[in-house]
């Protein structure tokens, strides 16, 4: 619908050449240039999810393990590169199922299981920050959303993120409820926000 080459945006730009278009306002806030540590951690989570979901047997065994462990979620969600919001849902569920995921890989891929244990704090951070992006996205949806409202929401969100950055560096984590649970294992710096 919004394609730049042969859909609505393309036709709109032919009619109004100087128009400014943005596919999704919130995508301007999503960190595309993560630090090396966080990029590797995200890649590890995606690898783990893909190993579970790639084979029906693994998916079934993981589901049985979740039922056995009395987990709230029976399935992890599939991560897709196309929709960044799916990362938020995936990361939140992944963190909520973290113990079961690590247990699943104890017998199947010890190296990946150990790697996940090492990045537990990064996964908690990702689930928190992407939950905040999801909240922003909800505020930007609806029929009553105007450009002024969207600009206000985005500006306020950028300000909040700017305030969160030094707090993370000082380990003041009250805005990130799952991170204080991890205590001193949180290795994040303010630059990771």
C-alpha cells in the first residue's frame, strides 16, 4: 500500500513531488545501530528462537517442556526481520520463558544454552526497551491520531529515552522493572540505550 516505487507513496510523489513521507513514525526511534554486545545478544536470541521453531519436533518438545514447567506461554513467537514490533513480542516472551529455553538447550545445544545464560541481562533489557517502543506504537494508532499528536508522542518519547540513558549508566533502573531483579549482573552502559 505504501510502496515507494509502485504503490500509493509513488503515485502521491508524482502528484506532489515535494511531499515528505514516512512509512512509520515510530521506526525513527528504533535503534538500528546497536552496540556490538547488544547486536550479538539479539542475534543469539534470534538463533535460539529459530532453532526451536525451525523443526516441528523441536517446537513440540519445547511446548511440552513449557507445559511441564507450568509456563504462562506454551509457545515462543516467531521472530521476523520485516516487522520490528515482532522483535518486542518475541523478546518479551523469550525472557518470560528464559529458564525453559535454557533447559531446552541443555541437552540439544550446550554452547547456545551457555551463551544465553551469559546474556540474560541483555535479554531483560531488550524486553523492557521494546515494551516501551510497543507502548509508543499504541499511542500512535487510532482514527483520532493527527500529525501533531504523533509529533508530540515521538518528541516526548525521545526526551524519555534521553533521560533513561544516564539512569542506565548509573544503574538507576526503576523504569525497567525486570532489570533490578538481575542485581549487579546488569552490564549495560548508558551508551547501550
